[in-house]
C-alpha cells in the first residue's frame, strides 16, 4: 500500500469543505436544518463534520508516525505542532480586539491541537492492544463522570447545558469570561469533553493501523472496516437509547461511537472507490482542499472578521460592514427565498476558496503547521 492514501486526502477535503459550508452561511437566521447543529441531543449532518476531522487526524497520525519511536526529536515536533495549532485558534479568538480578559480560550483548532498531541503520544508509547483498551476506558470513564458523579453546587448528575459536570469544570477552571460567548456558561469545546474527543482521534489511529497491516488482504480490510463501523453505530445508538444521549456539545461516549462508526464507513467507501478501484478523476477538487486543510480553515475564519471591520454606506445611507453589504447586494437581492440565498452565499465561499486552493496546489504551495 502507498504510504499516503489518496482516499484520506479526499475524505479530509470533503470534511473541510463541509466545515466551511456550515460556518459561512449568507444569513445565520436562515439555515436549512441539515446545515445546522442539533439544538442539543441528536445528530445532524453538520454534527458529523468535526468528529470526522478528528478521526482523520487519528488516521494521519498512524501513517505519519508508523515505525517511529518517542525520541526527543519526535516528541518536540509533536508538541511544537500542537502549540502552533492551539496558537492559531487562540489568535482567531483574540482577533481583532486582542482583549485577553474576555478571550475564549478553547475552540475548534485548540481541540484539534489537544487531540493531535495526546493521540500522537499514545500511538508512540503504547501497543495497538493498549490503544484499544484506552479507547474503551475513556468511553466508560466519561460516562461514569457525566452520568454518576453529582455536580457541585447543583446536585445530581445530568446532561443539561448549564448544569452538567463539564459545564461546571469549564466555569470553575476557565471562568465565564473565557467561555463560548453564545453559550456564556459552558463551552462546546470544553475541558472535560475534550477527553472523549481524544477517543474519537484514537478511533482514527486504530483504523489507520488496520489499513497498514501487510498480512491482510484488501477485501478483508474493507469487510472489517464496514463491520466495525456498523458495530460502533449500533453501540452508539443503543447507548443513546439507554440514557446517554448522542450529543455533540457534551461529546458523549454514544456520540463518539456513532460518529466514529460513520467515519469508518465513509473512509472504507472512499478507500474502495479511489485507492482500490482507481476511480480518481473526480477527486482533485477535494484533494486541493485536503492538502491545505488547516490553512483554509484558519483563513476562512479570519477573512470574514476582517470584512466585518470594513464599513460601507448602503443606498439608505446606513453604515454596514462589507460582508453584509456584499451578501445583500450581490446574492440576497437575486433570490426571493432567504434560505436559498443563504445557501448560495455559503456555496460562493466554497467556490472562491476552491479557486484559491487550486492555484496553490498547482504551484505546489502546501502550508504545513
């Protein structure tokens, strides 16, 4: 098998493009349901994107560090990359005001950094069997914490937004000034819920190790990927029915199993179509997204902030930010249905970035963090 899987780059590209799609609607007040997160419990297509990315991070770790040892050079490299990712996320939180007193400390890139750090170290210092055990222990341990441990200053264990144990720790350790501004009293990328997110990354690590086994035929690999994918989904659904709900904000153990199972099936499908059957002509748009994934995610978050700083006077003499002006005059004015307009706004962003990333790819410009 080739060291680099084209199917993995495509899966990463599809996932990052989907991230940008759901993060950049033309109008946040008009979003089709599949392109929005579940209100609390449950799982929409949008709720699959982040765990898919963490799963892909795990698969990439198994390929990047296969055969390596935890020497000082490798460990320093892992810590350095983790700090860079965390720093980029913190920069997005600070920009443009750079007010440390109210900055959100955690976020998407910060969680990616922590998952990359812990999964890389676990992969380097443990055997495959131990990694399976750690995966299971994390899921069970997190359930014990969330479902059985009483919440200080509140009472019984619960899964409510403001009163669960994770929210309590976020407020206790980070303080409300440094949490997600929309939620105010808890953070969807909180401290405690990062632990099961590491399990999501480990599911990718285990998958990548399986794909690299030289003693297994391709057919057997595919069968087991689909089999374990279905088993994980069934266990996630059963755990949800038993009372530990599938919930992205809490990153519940049932959510880990459900999304990891789906990720296994998606990767298996891409692997069979692209790497095994060789149907690759359609893949380039996703490859160009996949090879510069962190770059496009970071810039797609930064540029809208810059556009909102630039003010334009509209036809009514009102001062609006340039992002709003562009959307209302170039897109929303064309469509009578605001949901259609909002979706076209997001697709426009996807298309613009595709053009930029295509040029970068052709010029062999790959920005590595």
